[in-house]
């Protein structure tokens, strides 16, 4: 089912016509989701950097041996 088909589904139309969500609220929600995703990416990058910079050669070799 395509997005257009889903939006034209009678069940979806029934509930979207009844609730009539205001556009500023929708835009605000989408912006918050976008910011959440960006913040999560930054957090992951910082954790990866800290983990990578704290690992010494011996620890790296042990982890590689354990993985293999």
C-alpha cells in the first residue's frame, strides 16, 4: 500500500476529518522528533569517541581476540 493509498483509506479519512488537527501542532511535533533524532545521533557520536579514545592497544587486542 502506498502512502497516498493509506491516506485515502476510509478509516483514516473518518478519523482525520473528525479530529482536524491544527497544522502548527503537527509542525511542532515533527520538529521535536527531528531534534530528538539529531540529539540522539550526537550522543552516540560522543559515546563512540570516548570509547575509542579510552581504549588502549592491549584492550583492543583482547576485544578483537574475544570477537574472533
